[in-house]
């Protein structure tokens, strides 16, 4: 038997090779390039260290630690104390009125029973809302071979306790019927004993949400999107054991610990033989899955075990009165079913550099900490009040370009589109939603405060999606396809998703409902529609050069970048 052990076991994260780590990275999501430091590494060991560290960054990010736990940034030193998280109120109590798979609709009113809903983990947790897009289209029952297929299989296993087991534990029988989860394939087995379910709340937007710094600084402690029902995410704390092969004398974890757990569920006086039979029945009724998926799942648990403060983990083992033999075969870990890499992590992995917002003084080019004081600009940084005053004569013309859109649009350069940055959509995808479409659809209302400029005066690439433009009809009289511009909504965003705006003829009216005025550059929008239709993929998608100009985004519709060399999702 080989128990999860970080030094030598296949179920330990540290046993990954360089190729394993690189394969995982490519299978995780939109990562396309290789960290340039890999090529400059002096030896294979250094290459492996870089690859493993990149993978750790990706796995940290894929569980959304930066947003779920703003006080915890990625660190090589284990420092994550799950003891600081709240318990779910009465999470082990049964709630038969919300029985999963039971007859009839749920007898819960989301508004009248809001207080009671706080104790229902699954009522607030939608698996599809926090996972990869493939889940919305259903993951394949038989994933393909290789790292990508292993990752799909692992995701399915990762979500099973959240989507299948937790409702039974929490809503049906209060956790008294299924104390552990089993995955197996022949003589390979992964057993997880669920110890606790912790609460992870998206912090509610509060009065401070009107503060510019509060909204847009990295790791903001509140989501940018007010939600009618703020989702709650369960963090499931587990004791797990990964085994390859059963020892002749049996496993101490199985015989000492799980037998004792099973005995608690059986009538008093049940014989030892009957307890062992019941345990074997429960083990054999687990979920069968390929060994490659099991190993990847075990390694994910091993990675999370490495994140936990080790003193706290050891205390948990002692707290539960676990015999030494069982401690040697188990580790404390957790899982959070929020599987989707964010885009700054992808950029960091591909470039070897941590993405940092532009912070150079617009006047003297020194490091700067302040931005243009205008609430609707935030495009230029300054190191001091003196530099801001000195630069005003140059910056004044750009500071509020949006005024020209409303008062004198003919004075704007031709072949250029100007989009007020207050058309910014709060990118809900960063907060766990399953797809770009859902993120755009659920984007919050525009605000009167603009996001900070992360690129300075330099131009950068954005992707434009304008689906309605690509639809046309064949006109037999003219002998060609005629495009009927329906005035559809266009979405424009950069790789980091630091810029994401929504524009179209109907958007200013929508914004007015929320008390926000957004000038609409109609001539630029019509030109954009024509360019996307003519040069975009399927007449709908196009990469364009943009730059931040004061309180607007300037889109160059004349100098279109080579679409073939741009590689990002």
C-alpha cells in the first residue's frame, strides 16, 4: 500500500514531474504559452521548480483564493487557516422540506425565508455557477485519455461530493448516513472522510462600495456585482487517504477509524464481523474511476493539504483522537468546487511576470501611487500634486473626451471609436460564473466611476464580439447578402479583463435607468459594425488596437492587427 505521502507517493503533489506539471498547465484552461524562464533555466531541476511553481499558482487561482479569501495571497509557506472560516449554521441538521430528489417543488421562498436559507448550503450553492464551462454543456461520461481527459475526470470527481453527496448529507439525513466518500479502481483507492463544511460567502456590497479605491483595487473585499441572491460556496474539510494496493495486515485507517465510524451508525451490540461487512459494502459501493483520475484528484488534495497551516492540521488530527497509525495514513485537506483559472494568473504563467497595473508618473515617469483626481478619468498616474498640475495642460484635452461625444462628435478623429469607460461591465466571470455569456448577461449596471488604467499610454489588444452584425439575408433582387444592422450590443475586453465594456444604441437608455449617463459615439459604432462584418471571424469577432484616453477607450478602426498571430481566449 502507498498512502498519500509528499515524499514518494503517486498520490502526492510533490511527486509530479516537469512534464506532468506542464501537461496539467496546458489542460487547465486557456494557457497557451510556456513561461520564458523555462527556456532560460540552467538545469532540469530548475525547470521543474519553475513548472511546479506555475502549477501551484494556477491551482491556487483556480480555486479563487484571491477573491474568496482576500487576506490570503499565494505563498510558498503554508499559512491558510481554515479554522478562521465560519461554520455553516446548523449544517448537519436535516432539512426534509428541501429534500434533494424528493417529490414536489422546494417549499422555500427565497425572500420570505431568507434567514432560514442561511443554514441550507446547497440552496445557495449552484455547482454549474462555479465551474468550468464544460459543465454547463455536461462533461463527457468517458473523458479522453491524457492530461486533458484526466483533468475532466478529476473535475467530475471533485464536484461529486459537492453536487451529489452534500445535498444528501446536509438536506436529507444530516450527515448521519454517509460519513465518507470512496473512489476506487481495482487496488487503488481514495477515501475522504468529511469532517466539516465551512462557509465561504461572497462579501455583500456595502456602503463603502461607492469608494473608488474599494471597488477597483486588487483583491477588493467585496464583489463588484450586487446580486439578488448572493451565492454561498461550501469549503469541504476532509481527512483523506490514498492507497495503491491493500496490505496483508489491512489498513489502520480502515480497520481502526472507519470501522469505528460505521459502528456509530449501526444498532448497539452489532458484532465486529457485521461491522466489517458493512464497511466493505460501503467501500465497494463507492464511485469507480480510472487510476489516472484518482491520482490527479489525490494530488489536488495533496496540494491543498500543503496550503494548510501545518500546526493547525496536526491539531485537527489530535482533536479527533486519531491513533498514530491512522495519522500516518491520512492527511487533512479541503476542496472548493470553483474550478476556473482567471486571466491574470494565465498571463503570469505565460510571461513569467506578475501582471501589475501601470504606475508611472505621466509627467516625470517615476513610480506613482496617485491617479488623476477626476472620478471619470483615472487614466493617468502621478507621483505628486506638483506633477499633476504640471501635466494638466497636456492631459486636459483627454481627461473628459466623453464630453465631445455628446457635444461635438464631428471633432473626433475619423476611423476611431470612443467608448466611455463608465460603460464598464463588472466582469462576473472573475467571481465564478460558468461562461462568458453568463458573465456578460449578468454584468452589473454601469457605474459613475471608471476602472483604473492598467496599460498607461500604450496601446493594447482587445477583442470585439458583435454577434448581431454577422447575420444577414440573401436578397435575390440585389444578388447578395444584405446585412440588417439591428443595433446589437457589442462587447469589448482585453486579455486581463481589466477592460470590458458593452456598447450599442440601446445601452445609454439602459444606463439612465440606473442614473448613469453614457454618451454614445454613433458614427464610431457604425464604423465598428462595418469593420467587424468585413474583417472579423465569421463577421462577428475581431481583435483591435485600443488605448486609454482619459475617460474613454479609443478604438483604432483603421490599423487592424494581424488576426493570425494573436493567441488568447
